[in-house]
C-alpha cells in the first residue's frame, strides 16, 4: 500500500486473509498520527503481518524485487505538490511491473474540485497501462481505478462466500454493503464505458507533468458534483465479467436489473446534491425520496438526510402535505436502515460504528424504541469506562420502556443493565424481574437464563459487563 494516513484502508486490507502487508509512507509524522485512529484502523500497525516502510512510494516500487498480488495507491489530493507523480503513465507501469501475473492495482482518485479534463486524463493514462480496468465509486466524489494484467473475472458464489467471512462482512457493513449486489452497485463505469469516455484525453506522463500543474486550478471550481454528474450519467453497466450465474445464484438478467437499480440510486443522489447546492430543495427531496426507496443503505443518502433533512424536521409543520409525506417516508426508510446497520455492526463488535448508526436512526425517528434500546445498551456497557454514560443510558432506556408500555423484555433487560451501571441496583432488580417474567411467558429460555445471571450481579451490587 502506498500511503498510510489514518491507517483505515490498511486496516481494512488486513481483514482479507492476506499473509503480508507492506505499507510505504513518505511522511514519518503520519505514523504517530495514525495511532489516534487505532480504534478505527484495528490497531493495524501492531499486526505482525504489517511491514511499515518509511520511503517514497515510487522509490520503493522501483527498487524492490518483490511482486505483489495487490497494490493499493492512496496518495493525497492531486493538487498537492509532487502528488501528480503518482498518477503518471510511468508510475502505473511501475505498479504493473511489480504485480504478479494475476495481480490487481487499485488507485484512489478524487472527483471533487477536479476539472473533468484532468480526471479523464488520469483515467486514460491508467487505461493505457491497464486495458482491463473498471472504475468504482466508494462515496460521491471518491473513485477507485482498478486494473489487472488479465481480463477481470469474478465468480458470484466465490464473491458471496468471501463477503460472508466475518471480518470482511463486518468491514463492509460499516459502509452499508451487505451483499454482492450492493458491492456491485458501486461500479461507476465498466472498462468499455471508461475507455469511450476517456478516449482522446491527453496522457499524464513524467515528462509533461500535466496533472501537476493543472490539478490546482480545480480547487477554484468550488463544485463538488460537476464531475459526478458526468460519471454517473447512465444507469446501464456491463456485468459480463461476473460468472457462475444461475442456479442458486441470480440469473444474469436479475443481477443486472438489481445492480442497475442501485446505480440509478447513485445517479439520483448526485442530482439531489446538485439541486441542494443550487437551492432547489423540493426537487432534491423528490430525488432523495426515490433513492430511499431504491437503496436506503446508501451512505451518501444517510449523510445528506442527516445534514439537510433532519435539521428541517421542526419546520415540517409549515410544508405542503405532499412534501411532508415524502420527508417522513425518507426519514422512516433511512432510520430503519441505520437501525439495521447498528444491529449488524454491534454484532460484529464495532461498537462506535453501531452507536453512530443508532444516533442517526434516532435523529430520523426520535421515538423509535429499538434504536433507543441499542444506544442505551452501548452507553451502559461500553468496554471503555471513559465512554460509558450510565445516566444517558437510563434516560434512553426509560423512554424506550415507556414507549413499549414496559412489555418488551429486551427493553426491560437493557433498563436493568442501565440502572445497575448507574448504581441504582434496586431499580435494576425490579426491571430484571419483570424481564424474566416476560421471557418466561414468551418461552425464551436462553434469554431468561441470561437475565437471571445479570440479576444475581445486581443483588451483589455489581453492574453487568459483557
């Protein structure tokens, strides 16, 4: 990997069963800075598979005799002095020459505050070295160019199996990807489409240093979606490289339809953000409403709802009825999606991610008891004592209990845990007793025994710790 930064990409790479991870970082202070993100990068620099190399990325590739299965190039923004050298034909050739025969190169490229001609130049340059390429969008404005020496071929069943690996599933769940279809829905351009779009663009080379001098002008555009509107202008995509379809896997036709639905959602999301930037709130809401129906897990949708729609909730009484209806349906879809993702990430032990999803669910749906229950549990039982908030957990759990009329054993169990964390052991015992009774009625012997065990702790004046 070229570029450490916060270490989050390196941490994600460590989830995929690789034997060794070489990371080249040119700036020594970044090593110390990355440790501030250890909770999010999985303490990756402590992983024995990692070899941290303080060097210039190009120099390392030029001098090493190693061959890599995957090379990930993640430099900073192209307008920074010297970064253009990591987007030239010669650099891409260096990556290709240091790859194994079936190796893959992945290059991050910004799509915000960048001139379309500069972006096309990089795509054309990359494709001149890697004719077998695809372009992917992680979030709107962030793109990945993926290339190999051989034609791309992915077996659907193998992809699904790898994505089901716990570490991989947990990693992808953080960005709302829970299935192969959702992953493929991030495809921005297949190789042929990228080739046609970039055709005729000048190549960026070491000799002409085109990007080095042109990219800084992109900062002056002040536009974050102009390029996105071009890249995401079509809903059709070629998935002929996905094999093993039919039988237990979806048919080629069904897969194409499902993926193109998500690609349409991405296009509409770009258009909605454009409308917001232009002050066209009603038009943006109509598009956001459609996106929520197509893909409520879309992180750009969730971010937009959080920053644009949630603050407007108090103003909805003044809106026309149809606009209120659409807004409420968007909030319900995104709130439910965030709750589902909080459950999934909590199950994988990503506590902070789960907490953020729960908070967003509650910002969308302030009286949604299941999300209150999840967040109360996290605040009462967080493994880091400095991040526990027992009093806040009690407030949330009491409100969830009120909303469920004290008839949900799950909520009452959480209420007991929150009371105990706050030192209110008599209240904790009463809540746990009622939870036990309700689990008995429901015939849930496993949960009944779990709560009984917690009840014994409360009797001893001890809080529950997972």
